[in-house]
């Protein structure tokens, strides 16, 4: 049975978990607080793959004080040997009296076995405290475990009249500096940054994270059906890996020489099979994927029901109706086919508006409750 | 010399003036408070053309208590015989000791003569208390007097991806009921509602005000270069006048029989000469003109620098890039030609966002300071 005290300590564990927002990839963000006699005796969070899990950090901080304590952990402690030994065993060995978890681990290798192991060892176990908030902290990890695909968030910057670029392709810059800096933080939390070759050819973006102190670069992925990415692209001039996904049979030697990994995926009517693309990214342990692309790829992902979130920056400018739109949706012909979105967050970033939205269809298809996901609407 | 007390009483007079928001056309909205020994002894506001001015209403309410009082009035008292006798004379006759005006009357028939008449009669006069707020209450009247043209506010309803209608023309409804009800209040405050024949043919709108208690209908104006408005249009089924503005030489007998007034104006490259249209509306004493139209007329007005405000409703929907845009701006080809807007107000109306913006160019051209106009950003 959980109490207000449990909620309070779990909220602290969630705050700790968020320290790992940009660094835990491909692992989930996890925080842990050890409490004895309502006093925090140890806390920890997972920082990066291969480093200690949150529970292990908290136990190390608590030392002997962990004996008889309650452990608040934002995700079920693991029961399997991964890069590190199982945390369930570490909690048992430390003599913890009770474990409160926010949610069960959706990883099929854990999936309740961690909690079961604790119970078998005579430890009191509760699960589900601030579960919605804990799920909102790891939409990508949960999506990959539960749906076998990453959580796709498309970032778009548009004028007030819904245009992302002029007819000439010119698009720099629609939003002002504060909005562009904000985008860096969203890139930083993603496991991968995805774009289309059209954007590479038009804008030649680097797509890397340029925040101070960055040591982990997301994988940069280019959807390039015909293998048109130039080996001179700025993508290859910045640190971090580049993956080119293609349906072409052409020899990718020049791109490989430039530093790209090139993989072939099945073709579909409008280019790459996007479902296969998402499966490939999940196979590569991508949780959240940050998408920056043009109307064609954005429309393709939206139309395929693969888009989970829309991060939209709106600049107080007009570009006119000759300019490029947000989403290419050739099948949308009647008003009853319009795609409804749910707004999760809206704010000013400098002189621009920032909206975070979810396509209702995608959310429904994903079986993700709105209440759950809005509650912790994670902003970077 | 004005004081905090003056500001407080003038603020009350401005509140009173706003009671006439939808009814004073073609007159300005004006309020008046009579104060003696810091006690309000009379108040009034102008309700409709032909009815008593605010000062006369306040004097009638005060009776003998007006003697020795200070009159706070949001616009310089008139000095000329219009539909009613001059208010300056009424204030003098009532024995008022001091008059505080928010602003001088921009009407060239007054233009300081009212204040001068008061001073000549030995009354203490101050002018300029809450002037910015007073100007914001009557953007249309001031525009007509100072620029010889009405204040044009275009209302647009768009999807999140900047579309006002599907390629088929289907547009009902993008916004939800609360936003559509809000539009009624903006129509109600206008002297005229302006549209293009394309909108009449596509949507067959009635464009009337359907708020409870409405007794004044704005003039409805259709820009119809080729005289294509059908005499069966819903426009003609509702109370209120309809004006068709055309460049066609065709016989408008059928439209006149349907109840329309038809006037010819000079043609320009893209249709009617829009500067001539604005002059014609000013000649007809239109202060604020509420525009509901498609991308072509909206783009024409914006391109001609005639658009003063954009009232934009944004629905959380996607319609795709095959749909119609907001502004047809064929000359906008380079990023440095983009049109910047200033946001005056933003809020939720039901599930939709409402933004009130001003094109920076138009505002600059009109010589209207932003500080002044933002301060009292009049919402209905």
C-alpha cells in the first residue's frame, strides 16, 4: 500500500532519473532514493550505459545505512545480468526492507521477475507509485520494448502561415536563435536524429548536438532511397556516427569512405518502407528518435501512423502560399479525414511559439493513454 | 497637470466607452465621468448615432451636481453641430469647472476646437490622460480620420499546418464552436464585413451577426470583380445591407433585385483597385472593417499594405499541403522579403488558439506606435 510519503520520495527519484535525460541511451532513465525513518540515506541515478544502475549508486551512497531502508526506484530493479549484475540481488544483499517501484520494467527480460525475486527474498514490494510520470520519462524505451519501434518526434519550424521553406528551398532561418537553441536540447535527448535526403541536399545540416559538455552524439540517420547523399555533406564533418538507409543497389563505397554506414531496406511505393525503417532503428536500440525533415518524409511517417509527437515552432512571419508546407498528405481529400492533434504543451521560446502535440490517431494506435502521457510531458 | 486621481477616473470613462463597442458606428466609442469632491456625480457613454453623446448622458445623470465638477471624457468634446448639439457648449452651460480629455478628436471638424471653446469659456482643460488606451478603443475611427481609410482586420481560421480549406474548397469547420462564437463578437464591433466572391461561391456565408440582442448589422461587402455573386446567395436572406463592389460593366439588375447595392470601382492588375475600395468604405463612414476571405484577397490586401490586423484562429488539426493557404503572396521569393508580424494577444478559445497580430510593415506605414496600440489591445 502506498502513501503520500511514498509519492513524495518517488517524485524525488523521478527528478534524479531526469539527470540522465541526454546520456542513458540506449538504457532508460532511472532514479533511486533510499529512505530510513523518513530520512534519505542514499540517492542515485543511471548516467550512462555500462555505468552503475541507479540502485547501485544509491546503495553505494548509503553504505550500511541501507539496511532496513525503503528503496524508491522509478523502474523495476533488473533481475538479469546485462552490462552490470542484477540490481534485485544488490538490494537483497544490502538488507533493504521494502522496495517501491514506479512501474514494472517493460523489457521482456525483466517484466516482473525483478519484483518477484525481491518478494521471494522476503522484501515488501509495491509497484505503481507515480507510474504515469515514470512512463512519460521514458517514452522511447517503453515504445521500443512494448511496440518494437522507437518513439518518433518530428521537429518542424514554420511561419505563421504554415510554411517551412520558400519555393526556392530557402529556409534559414524561420525561427530565431532561442528556438534553435531549444532544438539542440531536444536533439540531445534522442538516441537518433533522422532526416531525409531532400533536407540534406537543400540545407546541408550537420544535425549534431552542439551543447556545451556534450559527449554523446545521437546516431544521425538519412533516409536516402536513391543514395543521393553527397560524400561532402556537412554530416560527415562532425563527430558521431552517420547511417544512410537506402533502397538503392548502387555501390555506396564513396559514402562509406566518407564515414557512413549504409544499410539497404525494402522499398515501398513512396521510397523506403518506413515500418522496416522503424524496426531497424529499434534493432539498433534507438528509443527516442528526433526527426528533422521536409514535408514528404514527415507526411509519410504521419500517414503510416509512425509519428508519435510533433514539436512545432511557429515564427511570427508570413511566407505566402507559394512556399513549402509541413506535411505532404496526398490522400487527405475530405474534411472527415483531417488529422486531429492533442496539445501537450505550449509556450514562447524567444519570439517564437513552441507547441508539443500528439496525433490522436497515433496515440490511440499505440494504446498510450493521454492522461498518462500528458502528466509528465517531458520537456528538455 | 494630471494626477493618479485623473488616471483612475479616466480608466472608468474608458470602461464606460467600451459599452458602445458594437453600437456606435459610424461614431467613435466615447465615455464620460463627472466627478465632484472625488465622488462620481454622473456617468454616460455614447450608445448609437443620433442618441446623446457621452457628455450629455453624464450631464443629464448629474443634474445640478455637474456645477463645479470635473468632466473626464475619452475624446475631446465636439464643437460642431452634428446629429446633436455641440458637447462643449453643454459642458459650459452646466457649469463644469474642469475638463480632462484622453485625446484630441482626430475629426478635422473638431481637431482641438472643442478644447479651445472650453478654455475660452474659462474652463480648466487637460488633454492626454490614458491617450494610448483611448486610441486603442477606436482604431477604426482614428484610421478613417487620420488616414482616410478604415482599419482592416482579417480573420482567418487555419489548421496547424496553415491551411484554410481543402483543395476541394471544403472548409467547414476547421475551428470548433467556441472560436466560431468568438468571431461573431468581432463581426459585431465592425462597421462592415468584407469578403471576396470566391468565398461567397465556395462557402455561401451569411456574414451577419447572430448574437442575441443584435439590432445593428454591419454592412456586408463583396469584392466581386466579374459580378459572379449569385442572387440566391445566403447573404441576401439575412437582415442588413449588402454592397457588391465590382469592376464589371455587366447589368447588375438581378443582384439589385436581390437587395444588393452595386458600385463600380477601378480595376487593378489582380481585380478591384483595393486602395479605391478602402477609400470607398471610408466615404461610407466605415471605421473597423472585419475581413473574412480567401488567400487571394487576403494576400492582395496584405501586399498593398492595407491590412492592419490579423485575427488568426489555429485549430489542432492537419490538412496536408494540398490544401489552400492563408495568404497568396506571389512576389515573396526571398527570405529577406518575409513579412514580420507582432503578436498583440494570444489565448485559447475552446480547443483552438487565437492570435491577434499586426503586420509590422503596415503598422510602421500607418505611423501607429506599438506601445500605444498594444496597451489597450481591444478584445471584444
